[in-house]
C-alpha cells in the first residue's frame, strides 16, 4: 500500500491523461449542453432541456458541433486532473497522524488545498472552452430573433472575437480556434485575460473539493474487503467517484452558473455584462430569480459523475504506476 500511495508526478500525469481523455470524450456533449443552458436568459430560451439542446445542436451544427471546445479540454485535462488528485494525496499525507488517519476537518482542508491548486489550469481551460461551446447558441439566437439582432454585445473590443459571428439574416459561425482566442486575449488583456473569472472558479472548485474528496474517501472505505485487506474493487471506486462527484456537482452548481456567465466574452441581444461575482449574483437574482442558479445542474451532475468515476478507477487501480513499472497491481485482484 505504501508503494501505491507514493506520489509520482509522471504516474499521476498518465492517470490524469487516461482518465481525462476517456471521460471528456464520453461526457463532453452533455457539458456543452450545460454551458448553453446556463448562459441562456429568461425570455430568450432556445433550449427547453438537455436533450432539446443536443438535438438542436446536431441539426444546426452537425454531430461534431457537440464537441466544440473539446480539444481544449482534452489538452488541459491531463495536468488539471494530475494536479487535483496528486495535490489531494499530498495534503492528506501531510495532515495525517502517525497511523495515517485524518479527521473530517483535515480531509476537508486537504480537499480545499487541492481545489486551490487546480485553478492554475482550470481557469484558462474553462475560459477558452466556454467561448467555443457557446458560439452555436449565439448564432442560433440570431436566427431565431433576426429582427432584434443588429450587433452582438461583446465582453471586450477584441477584433478577432468580434469577427466570430456574422450578423447577416442567416448568420454562420466563423470557425475560430482556441489558439486564436488565446493570442487575442494575451494581446489585449495580457495573462489576466485568460484568468477572467478566477474568483468564481475558486468559489466553485474549493467547495467542490471540500465536499468531494472526504465523501469519496468515506464511500471508498465502505467497499474495503476487511480491516486486514483494505483494497477496494475497481467497480466500487467507480460507483464511489460517481456518487461523490454528482453530489458535489449539484451542491456547487450555483457557483458554476456564476462562473460561466462571467467567463462568457460574447453576449447575445439583451444579455447583460457583469462586473464581478457580486454584481453577477445580484443581477441574476433580480432578473431571473433564484431558480436560475440551478440551470444546467442535472447536466453538470451527469458530466461530473462518470468523469470522476473513471478518474478514480484509473487512479485507484494505478494504471500509471503499472505502466511505469512501479507496481504489479492487477485490476482483477482489486
């Protein structure tokens, strides 16, 4: 066990990469639906629910339209997952007593520290992903309401970003890559442009980790064979990761709505801009009511549950450690 618990950055990168690639590929269309549902305002609703959003996306943008922004996630999810899981392990080890036990408070503190570490990668990843995911919604909005759309309100004055959409009667999306968005943000706003919404990301990811990691650890303990044999079947790790992830995701869904709104640079007709977290919360409550904070909550639970279930299976089985020859761990003996 001690060998398995060792923190090996290469192994964590491999584990994070495998889990991220598999998980993101499986659930990314649902994540796209979540972003679009969260960004649509009351009175301008293009999508009734997740399925309606996915069906309309396929009809208007084709099958691969559901994967807009996936490349950013697939590229950055490896270091993000590695940092999150390895940081939680590290802080759990630092906070544990001589026999390796932790109080619930210390488990939550370790999760808090892990959440703070991951935003280094999460914030720019989410920033770029949201611009690409929400592009189709804005263009569809122009098609539905051509009479009131003359220009799009932009979050900034970026020339590249302002070319993203055509305001003709039948607008078409000009394909725009994450690299173009990154270059323009760096040119106009510097590194801070990529970290727009950092406060809201911290507000989401720290509570998420505080809820998720202790809950997963306790669910994982319930699946141990015995006190003498603390190993856990891989399917139990998957179920524990899914359950803990879905509960934590729903718990912090209001924070995710605020983060999504703040990080969206492009605005549709009659969509307000926000000057920070407090201003965003105040305007959402006043114009859309408290229920708006739960937009996309079910989608987020459906995204996070399998994503973290897969991540925990890969992580607990020790695929990275096995590939690097650190351990002869076998999935069938778990």
